[in-house]
C-alpha cells in the first residue's frame, strides 16, 4: 500500500469506528470440511519415472500423473478434435544436490526449486528434494498434484499448438489445473476437502511472480491474484473456458511500483499507520458509494473503532468479545480487533493490505446492517468480502482523488486474497465457509464493482 498525499489528512481515523458479532470473514467452499468417503488412489502401475519411486513425494506425483493421463485422454479430443499423445520424453524426479540433471536443465539452478515442462524433449521434471517437500510441508499433500496438473497443462498446450505471451500460457496452465482439480474433487480421486483446497490455493499464491513484475516479462507467470483467479476459472467453468485464454484475456493485473521508495519497502506501510488510516478511507469510500446501493440514502458513519488488548476484550451488547480477533458489533455499530497479538501478526505474515482487507470486510458487514440485510452468516460473509473487493477497486483506480490518499502497491491484491484464504479462526470454515468462496467474492468486487455484492449468493 502506498500513500499519495499528506498523512496529516487522515491522522484522526481511530476516532471513527465500531464492533459487531463475527470474526474474520468467510464464504461457502465447493464442499464441506471433510470428504464424504475415503478416496482410492489412482493406479500407478503403468506410470514410470526417472528417480526414486519410493519417495513419498514422488508417489503423490505418480498418482497425479496416472489420473492426469486418463483425464486428458478424455478431455483433449473433445477440446481439440485429435487424440491426446502421452508425454513421450518421460517424467524426472530431480535431486539437484546429486548433480544429476533432467533433460533441458543444463545446470542445477534450472531445476532447483522448480518444476517444468520442456517441449523440446517432451519431459516433465520437478525438484523432489527441495521444491515439492517444502510446498507439501507448508500447504499439504494436494498442492503437489496441483503443481503437476499445471505442468501437464503445458504439455497439453504444446500438443494443441497454443501460442501467446508467457503469462497467458502460464495462466491457462493454472486454469487447466483448476479444471482437473474440480474433477478430482467431484470424483473423489484424492482425499481433498474444502480446507485442503484452500491450502492448495495458498500454495499457488506462494508461487506468484515477484511483486512489480511486468506482464510482458518473458518469465512472467502472473501475480497471486491472477494465478488463483485462473485456477478458479478452470475449477468453476471447465476446460472449455481455459481454451478461450488469449493475450490480455483474461486481463492481467500487473501493477508497477509507484516509486523507488515504495519498492524499497516492498509496498508495505507500518501496521499502526494502516489501522489508523484505512478506516478513514473506508468511511470516505462508503460516503461516495453507499447511495448507489441504497436507493440514494446517505451513508451513516460507523460509530466507532475498538482496537483492544485480548486480555481486556470489549463488550458487544451483553456478550464479551473474548476469543475474537476481528468483528463487527451490530448492536453498538463498531469494528473491533485484537490490536496487540492477532492483527499485528497478520500484518507481519500477510502484509499491510491483508490488514486493510480484513478491516474492509467488517465495514462491509456494517453496510449490510444499514441496508437491512437479514441473510445468514455465510451469505453476509460473502457479501462483505465482495464489498472489500469493490473498495480495493476504488483504491486501484484512485477514483476519489479529492478525498482519498491511498493507492495500491504491487503485491497488495495478493495480500488481500491471502488474508481471506489463510487467516481464519477455529470453526470459521464451518460457520462462514471456506476461503475459496471468499476469494471469488473478493475478486467479484475488484473486477465488477459494488453492485453485484448486494445480492451475491454462496
């Protein structure tokens, strides 16, 4: 996040806000927290790899390959009118420390921390001692099949003669991976529930481009916002939608740094500054926008903000906020947050715009309260997340130049969706839905604006 005007203009923001009755938000995922039944792993008897087939990481890879070969054997003729030709050059589990390199990798750095499809040799290779174990430890088992589905997507592109910018082909491969993952989810190919799908999405987010990378960079893969969006596009709309990808369609939101200073600090502002200023900007945004969703009614400012120490939580009506990290209090109309532990930790791990996004979701609940919305918690969560995305779009567009001082930095959109995917309280998925739907709602607000948020459904 960057500031484009004097900080003195927004120094009194903490005097503005208020509390509610829910913790950080969520919305319905493609499934429940637990799979309906235990999956039977795909038969790998016909899958051969170069490398240690007994390595647990490689066993997951082989299971993914077995199902991907079957899946694309059926999908490819329907999409492209010809039979799918298997990957002929082989599959390579690489161990860079041994010095043994797969085809197309002429030095260890080409495979270390990497996975790739090489069209000249028609091979898929992966770092089995670094990249995949690290991703597995951070994001769970299913992120490994997703990585393989992405690389298999490139093999599909080569067979179909797909051309275009690097970032277009990378996003299409993410889309193909999403479509395959929907098949996995629906057909119970792996033991994957909604929470594990969220973890895999977080893994995709972790593989984003370095913030500030141009979409025209020959090595660009897309921001986390772009990559997660492409995966979800395939998951919900199928492989046919993925075949429609062209340069700049879907649009790539590759945002540059505004200044050398912004780049030097990684686009992040100090936590204290964020929580003292974002509510001011949210008030300004809703003062402009609320009449558009309320038949011309003016915005009524939120009564207060309540940053608190969890050892001394505030009351909301007759209920203590003990155990809540972030909430909107309906009866007293204030936004409260744990200002000493939870939210500073979110800022440290997720960045400044993770904090801004979560605050914006609670303002979204205040909007729903003013509109008289009586939807259930999952629906109101979804709409609040969408409102947070619409606010973010305004920050990107800087369409309130006379009253707003905020602008987006590269990486802020990724921080926003990371907040919705990762920073959840115990029981939030069951009560509010999984992060996948939250991210889709947020993206709806970013790309389509505030109007769809009012009636958005899980």
